[in-house]
C-alpha cells in the first residue's frame, strides 16, 4: 500500500547532518575576515547610475547641447573640480531641459559626474524611471543628498522650486517660485559643502506651457499636465523642445564658515534667510541676463 511504502525505513546508509552542512570553524580573533564580494554586475553604482549609459547619453545629447540649445556658460570655473558641492538652479519647461543641459555641461567641461535630485514620480515611472536612474537621477531625500555630498564628495544638482518651477505658464516665466522650506540649505550646512547658485535662461522658451489641465494630472498622478506651444507641431511636438538659446551663469559659491557640520539642529530662521538670499541672487541674475539678451533664439 502507498501509506506503508511512505513510512518504510529507507534502505542503505543514512545521510548525516555533517554531510549536508560543511563544518566551518570560527575565524581566529587576530585574523581579518575576508572582504565580501560586490554582488553587483556591470558598472551600475549603488544609486543606479551607469557611467556606460551616461557616456552613451552624453554622445547622443552633445549635438543638441551644442547645436540646438547652443549652451553658453559664464563662471563655470566657480564649480569646484573636487569635493562635494550642491548646485542650485531655477527650473522651467514642461519637460525640463535645464537639468540635462546643466549635467551635460558640467560633466563634459569639468569631467565630474553630477547626480540630479528629483521627485519620486520620475523614479516610479516605467522605463523612464530606470533610464532616469542610469543617467544619474536620485530621489530627492535629505539622506540621499547627505550621503552623496558628505560621504562621497559628489556634485549634486537640486531645483528648490520643485514641480512648481516647470509647472509655470508662459506668462509667469522667469519669476522664481518660493524655495520650499530651505531644506537644501540645511543639507549643505550638515554636509559642510558650498552651495553653487546657477541662473539659467532659455529653458522657459524651450517648451512653454500655455495652460494646464488639472483633471488629467490627477488621473495620471502627475504634478501637472501641460498643454504646450510645441504641441502645435503635431504629436512629436509634445516631446521636442524649441531651439531656444541657453545661457547659464554660475554665481559665487555660498559657504557657511561659522556653521559646524553634522549638528543635530540648525537655526530655522538662519536657514530661511539663507534660502531667500540665494533665491534673490538667482532672480536678480535672471533679470540681468534677460536685459542683456537680444533674442530668445540667438541670445
């Protein structure tokens, strides 16, 4: 019977525990343990960035950077060539063109990688989220920024306006939104790194928003759903930027020599004052650059 067969004693030699689990003696106290092997394959780092992918993107984006946007920098030498620094810029365009322009410019001119902080919405988007990570995108969180700046001495790009920046309509262009609660200032203080303000002209006209459709944005779970002037060019127009001339001005680094890094608390009023001062510096630089601009398309 089947039940009897199942309970019968197996024939032959029995397998002992020692034969299944190999015996491992504990390491001697004065011996160093062997380092663990990194299980990751390829060149993808802990943030998801791949230098191989970045190299491909730089090669593909370079013609747009140089021939379409014709990006022109002023004060690029103010960005440090070593050590951590927080790059802070104004933000615009329905599909923002300023982030890739800044990252590409710094990486090609200074040969330093740049990690861009952005809303978790991009990380969670299918396909786009993976590509975003591979090209240096990181979820905007204080812990992520601190580790990149303090522990790894990287360049980190952040847009304090958040989604309110690229969500501006054309009649609101170049009027900076409030810089949140100044969290970027606190991170820079805690990490002990300078803040490098950058004023960007050109992104506002590369994909201007005529109006927004809140109901569609809610249905998609997106910060906003724009209707842009580019859409007049047809379906592809929704993804193609206008060839606006880009000018980027790097302002003087902002440091906090009187502030000790790694403190448990920082003055909230000091943080807000510094944040507003940086916002005002970028705003004034934008107005100055706009006064000097001869044309949207030719600078």
